[in-house]
C-alpha cells in the first residue's frame, strides 16, 4: 500500500465514513427491529414512568422505585421528549448519538497518543464502528455505550493530567461522576487501573502530585454523583435509599457470585465480540512485530487501559458480554497503531467467515435448516445472504489489489450486521414486537378494568402501550385468588408453545419469545393457569 500524501485529511475522511456507517446502521436498526424485551423495554418504561410522575430524581418500574440503574439515560430520554414530544424513536437515537461522540473522542485520543501518525484517528474510529459488539450496543437501548463515552472522556483527562494540566483531573472527575450517574460505581473499575499504572506508561511522573490529583478527581466524581443520590435517597424512601447506597455496590458484588461463570468465560466469546478484527491473522502478525520492536507510549497506555480491566471482569463471576464494551476503543486504538508499523492488505479469513455466514443465511431462507422451522415466524429472504457473499468476495479481491484492509474490513463488518438484521426482520422480529399486546392492555385499562401479569413483570408493556397504571404482578395461588376476587379483570398469560393458541378465546394473543402470550378475562385465565403457564 502506498502511504497517503496527506494522512491528516485521510484521517478526517475515515472519521466521516465511520459516522456515516453508524448512521446507516442506526437506520437499519430502527427499520428492522422493535424495542426488545425485556431490557430495552424495561429501561424506556422506567423513563416513561418518571415522565408521567414528573419525578426526575427517582426512576420507577411498574409503580415502584427502581433502584437497579441510575437515572442519566432516563434523563436523556426525557430531554428528547420535552423537545420533540413522547415518541418511540427518540430513546433509540440516544445511544447512536453517544456512540458518535465516542467515535469523535477516539479520533481525538489517537491524535493525542500518536501526534506523529495523524491518520490513525480516523482508522481507529472505523475499526470501532465496525466491531460487532460495539455496533450491536450502539443501536440498543442499553447503558454501556454511554458508559464508554464517559470512559473515553476520562482517558482524555488522564492524558491531559499526565502532561501537567490540572484541567485533566477536573475532566477525570467529571467523567467519574457522570459514569456513576450512568451505570454506577463500575466506572471506577474502568478508569482507576490506568491511573495506578501511570508510572509504567508515562515514566517520570511525580507520584505525590499524580495520586493526589487522582484522589481529588475521585472526590469530584463522588460529589457529582451525590448531588443526585442524596436528594433521590430522601425522595425515594428508606428501601430505595438503602438500595442505591448499598445495594448498587456491595450487594451487587455479592450477588454476582450467585451466578458463577468461570474465569475464562470471556475468552471463547472474543472472536465473536471483536469480529471481524480479532480473527484477522494480519492484526496478530502486526501485534507480534510491534511487540518485538518495542512498545511506545501510546501502546502502553492502551494496554494499561484494557488488560487490567479485562482481567478484573474475568475474576468477577457475574459476567455479561456488554460489560466489555468500554474497552473496545482501547482495542481499536491498539489495532491501528500496530498496523501502522506493518501494513498488510489481505483479509482472507474474515472474508471467508463472512461468506460462510452469507451461505448459512441463504440456506435458512431456502428452508434447508429444519431446526429453524419452529423458531421463526417466517423464512428469511434469500437476497441478504447472497449480497453478503458478494461483499465478502469483493473485500477479498480488494485486499489482493492493495486496498486498505481497515477500510475493506470495516465496510464488510458493518454490512454484515446490517444484512443480518434485514434477514431477521420478518423471521424473528414478530416474536419480540410486543407493542400490539401493550396497546391491547391499554384498551382494557381505559375501560377501568385491572390487569394482572401472570409472571415476573419487567414493565415491558408500560411505555409501548403508554400505560398510566401498573399491572398487578402475581403468580400461582395468589393470582388464582385475585382472579376470583376480581371477575371483571384481565390477565396476561404466558404459554410454553403456540400449538393450541387458536383454541384459546382471548382479547389479544401473539407469539412471544419462542412461546405465546395471551390477554384473557378472569374466567379464561383461571382455566389456563394450571396447565399452560410457564
């Protein structure tokens, strides 16, 4: 590959391309999939109940204070509703907007780490926006991309402070405080290890000044978080106060050990989470070459950011893939830096794997995978799989002709997820779109009838139906007694399968997450409960 005569201009062009890819992926997500229960629907419903109450301190879920998550993301939803009116689409744009901010911060961070390589920032943004897990959570109503934004802001603060700027410590403190308001104290696990390892990645720091500044930053972050937590604790009552001051720290850690996953659990997931980059042999060869030639300041910074946090999450037995999302910018930065020393162009293995996926999608669309027959609402179309095979072939040809592998793999990775979503839209989407059920519940409530949910309720219907009253959450004998005492009521019943769905007289019924859900009157619910309920 020939070096670009104007790498700074090329970097800005790649940054723009990464933002365009993010916009395209956001549009595909909005058009192809609903808010997915139970997480996405629960979080938007918590914001909806805050909106109904005019309460911006305490999140609520089904009429009760909701202590499991801090309010920042809910505030962002409400800010958009205040400007644009209550709608379904704004909460789904908040995460892509923060993802775009994270791409910009990643771009700027690369320029601060390697000013002698001005083109790396755009490449890093492109790697990040095309990494599978980052794409998924950039278009999902979850907290992790917002947390990653604050982590990136904190990393800018750490770099500025290490260069002697007091404002860097202020920036770090703001990032800590806003991270706590986004997802709790986990922000400290993401930001503090790199400050402890600062003497390794930036030798010559004055330890006393450095750790004193970090301590003041933590105090500033605590003050920002407490500015919400103290009045919220007073307003939410004793149980809520105890939950946010104790349950979100020690109790959460203790509970994680009740759902034990082994230390190595993340390792076999990495090829999927970091696809297509981590399965590309060229990246590993470049990393080995860079290791042999010696780590520079920037690569030490990325390793000090990424490895201690990954190891810590591996030791904590409560694991979820999205916990790693704030580490992905560090991976993107490290990847483009090592590739700068040893440029490679061929992208054979990732292209082959994408082509294989395209072939599998075509088999699914032609009905050749029998195991899918009972798992989908309809067979997927054939064309996305065929197009994915062609794109994989194009990426392979481009690599052999010397086209930038970062560009080829980024476009291929983004196209892969877009086409997979288009494939799944009519096959899987109807099994998770619960808005029709939510609207049916709203009609019953508007008639003045109470509605019970015959399972643990995650508030999945509250926002989608614009419900203004909670559902009664009961199971087993308690629900049976309640139905007998409220003959005018309705109940939401969850069925294990769809085989006898047509025979059930229901106000509304639909397929749902591999089974079915029905809205039935009290008499029909009493007949269904002993036999069909999960």
